[in-house]
């Protein structure tokens, strides 16, 4: 198994790779881990990886071009080697033991570690094959999630553990709904930053309009729709306004039931 990790903090992984299951898997050559600095895929002298979000709001958003460039370079280096591109995000599919077992059957995983307010939505829509979360909470970045995923997957690869039956005897807790949070217990809305047009994939016009009320409504509706499609279980305990419920009713009537 080959892990390619894309991050702006490559030094984060220095200690992690020298201990435990990951060290054992590397020593036994069951896995290989390559760490790639996203800043090396930038094209400006300041090595800029983030920008302000369209439509305003707090925080910065990962620019899409360096991420696309970094992943495409990895693919070009081994064009005949299939891989899955995993974006670590709190909006993704929960990393359960079943998901880890699924990923452990792959030959290569490219892991994208986001930071700041998030990653431009076009990365999730047009580059990543998977969005994965390690739980219903928010971290400063995806590096910890990548480390958790690599260890969870690695210990399932035959030969890594001293006794291969050990992994099959593990106990693990199911992920529970954690209740409403400051974001009312639903997923975040999509975020976009410059350029407004990336390879024909355009930022939604409403975010360029300057109409703050329309932007607010669009973001809330997108957050509700993303939650309904990806994590409908969160809606059961989310704190929803009357406006939210009306939007959800429109969403449900406009699209088929989400696939769980």
C-alpha cells in the first residue's frame, strides 16, 4: 500500500512515522508513505495556498489550483497505477472499521489534508474520489485525520501486525450523534475562492452578487442539502428554524432520497 499525503505541514508526520504500526508497516515494506508539501505545487513566489472566500465570511479557503496540480503530478508519475484521492473533511463519510477495511484493499491512497476554513468545493466535486471524516468534530487541519486513517488502514494489511487475527478481534465503538452545536449540528456549506472560473467549473453567481441576504440563504440551503444527502442522521438532532424546515421540504421534493 502506498500513501501519498499532501499537506502544508510535512514536518507534522516526522514523529508519527517513527512509531507503532506505521513504523512497523514501513519497516516490513507492507506500506510506503510519501509526504508532499502543497506549497511546492504553487506557482507564485510567496507559495500561496489560500485566499479569501467569495461572498465574504471568516477565515481563508484553500485555493483549488495547487491541490489539483499536486494530485495530478502524482498521477502523472504513475499513470498506470490506480488510486483513490481522499479529502479529509468533517463533512465526509465517517471513518468506521468497515470503511477502513474497504480502503485497505486499495493499492494506493492520496490523502489531502485541508486547513483554514476549508478547501475550495471544486476539489471535492471534481478531484477527490472520497471525502472522509474521523468524527463529528472540527480540527485545525486534516493532518491528524490522515494519521488516524493511515494507522487504521495499515493495521488491517496482512503481515503488519504480529498476529493477523488481532485486527479481527478489535472492539470499536459506533459513532453516535453528538447533538446540536454552534453550527446547529449540520454540515458546512460549500466554500469557494479565486479563480471564479477553474477549467469551466464556475463559482455560483450568488456568491459574486454582493447581496448578503441572498448569500446567507444560499449558504444555509446548501448546508442543509449537503447534510440531507451525506449525513441525514444529523438532521434528527439538529437545531432547525422554521426557514430551515421549509428549505428542507423544498430540497426533499426536488431530489430523490439520499443513498445511505
